C-alpha cells in the first residue's frame, strides 16, 4: 500500500469525493444554471423595476434576503452531495 493510500486508510487524509452517479452531477449543474439565471433576472429585471416603483425598501428588506437565502441553500445542498466545484 502506498503512503498516500495508507494515510487515507488511517483517516489522516480524506479520500477524494467524486459523484458516483453522473446524473447527480447533471442535476447539480442544471441547478447552478437555474440559480445563475434567477440571479441575472433579479439583477436586470426585478431590481430596476422595484427601484423605479418606489418599493426599494421592500426589495432590500424582504426580497433580497430571501433570494440570498435560497442561493445559500442551493449551494449547501450541492456541497453535501459532493458536487460543488
């Protein structure tokens, strides 16, 4: 057994985490695309519309934190699956 393999076996080095099912990687990649698309839509459409309507307080106090929370949840979900890059 090589020194690296012995260290992994002894728990001194964490083994490399790879997705076992390629479809899970595809799901994670698509989820990231959805999040990026939503972020772009929010930045280019929702924010300017809300700012022009005078509802800027609602945007900064309610909508933005909810969107940030959703993005964090998605990131944590993909990280737990070992799919984060």
